[in-house]
């Protein structure tokens, strides 16, 4: 499923229907998987870095 947006409406669209939404003027929302990956891998100890 891919997310498309038209105004304030955000909708999950199956891969096969993408071309119809693009023809109607809907904009594809880009998902940022790298940001989610960085949040999971962030294991810093704030107490050690705060008291230098």
C-alpha cells in the first residue's frame, strides 16, 4: 500500500490503482524509512553525554 494525498485527505492505495490516483491529481507521499531506522538504532546514553 502506498499513501496518496489530495488536500487534507490521505488514503492508502494498492499498487495496482496508483496510476488512476495520479491521473486524478493525487500526490504520492514519500515515506522516510531511514528516519525510522535511525530512531531504532539510537542507543546513546544521555547521562554519559550530558555530564562531560
